[in-house]
């Protein structure tokens, strides 16, 4: 199988947690590779796996992206299958070395041999890889049983129906969703198993990855947002310069945002008199964690440095001038006590982001104001 350059994994888990794809009730399409050209023995193994349904146990071997095993992608595939009702999922630790194999049948034999040498504790093992240059343009998935015998294999490209239904591009979220959609019916998972699904091991892993704060910290936010909305134009808001690219503040953005917010009549906004460049890292591939790390740092700052205003706002932008999908707009609003009021995340999987397609600071400002308006009107 092909070994290409490693793909970026920015925006993966955040998008999974927040994107409609994670909750989309699509009708899975059974792959031809699962029903055509099977030997009688493989057909029996496939039917047996399908009959086990939610009780089937599956080890997901490290998923390779451009030839490199990436644990976040492996976890994402597991989380999506768990949401579809699969109860017993393990994450493999040792990557399968696919080498340069391009023939699916030979690759399946190699996966089976790998499982024989490195036994799994579950009934089945899944190996998947995402191939392409720059953007993923091919997905391969192989399932073997614990004896190493082939149960199911599948190859997908953006031109195939399932991939088109899931978005049709090479985004890693879409790729994870395609694998889950294709495999789910072969595991006997359906709308009924999805409705009965409960958060399990994969959900806990995703929660830990996300950096999401405890429930007691987020529960008060709707009430605080309601209070801010009721204050309306009487509310005062101090805006700090936006952080651009994680390492620079844009002084002009504070004044620009204040002007735009005042023009919309959302509240009484003014730029902060002091500069502020937060240090929250953007290195983690989990965008949700990036958001909450920023939110925590700004909350700490707001508590230690009270401002003579009802609210304070800090924004974080990433944009790519030639490619609107590669970016994000995060912002945090804290009240006079330094407590969170709004913690908002936008990327290419959100409708407001898609409606503006920001490729510049100005586009990010416009999106932020649109999002703030959604809370205050």
C-alpha cells in the first residue's frame, strides 16, 4: 500500500465533536466488496460477524494517514463506531507495516499474518489507511478475524457514493466517517443500534482529548448568556486584539470589531487600552482542546486583571488566503468576575463559517460578529 507524505491533522477531533457528520443519520450503503466475489468461507465469516451486531468485539489497528500511523484518527474511527452501537472496541498499539503493497488481496493476507504474529484479544481486527498526496483520495479498510482469516475489505474514492454522501472531500473527518459508514452494516449496526448506543471507552478517550472542562464549569453558561442578552445595548464590552496564527496580535482588530459590534447595536463595545497576547498552544491536533486551553487562559487573565466593563472578549484566528476551509475562528467572552459567558468555535464544518468562508482577518471579524449576534439576539 502507498506510503505518501504525512497529512496535516488540524481540526480533526474538534470537528468530530461538533460537526453534524458525527450525528448525521445517513443510510449506510453496503459495499460491493462485501457482497461480490466472496468465497463461501468468507461469506460465512462475514455473516457470523454481522450476526454478532453490537456484541462483536473489534481491535482497531493504528490507522495510517499518508503512511504514518496516527492515534487520533484511530480513536476517531473507534468513537464513530461506538456511536453506531459497537460496544467492545480496543485500540491496537502495534502498527501494521503495509509497505508498498497495492493489491488489496495481498494486503489482506498480510494483515491476517500480522494478527497471527501479534494476537488480538477481540474477535476481529480492523486495519484502515488513508492515501493520497496533499489530500486523501483513497481509503482502504480490511477486517480479519482473530485467526487472521479475511472477513471484509473495502476501497473507496471521493467518486464513490458513500464518500459523496459524507461530503466528498479529503478532510480527515470525512474519511473517518466514510470508514465507519461502510463498516457499520457489515457489523450488523443500524439505526436501532445507534439509538441504543451509550458512551463508552471511546467517548471517554475523546472527552479526555478534547480538554472539555467539567460540567459544573459549563452548566452556568446558558444562564450567563441569557443575562448578557437581556442587558442588550446597555452591556459594555471591552475587546482585546485578536491573536493571529497563534503568535501575533493584531492591534487594529480590536477597534474594527468594536466598530462592527456597535454598528449592529449588539452592545457598547470599545477596544482594550492594553495589549494581550495569550500563550495557549495550537500544537495539539485537537481543535476542541485548543479552544478550551485558550478559554482557561483568558479566564485566568480576566480574573486577575478585572476590567471596568460588564464583559471582555478575546479572539483567536487562523486563516489561509487561498483556501477558506483551512482555518478557525475561536472567541471567548468573560463577565466582570472573569467567569465564562461565551466560548465559541467555528471551522469549515459549521454553517456560519461556510456562509462567510473567511480567508482574511476581515472575514474572521465578520464571522465573529455574526456568531456574537446569534447569542445576543
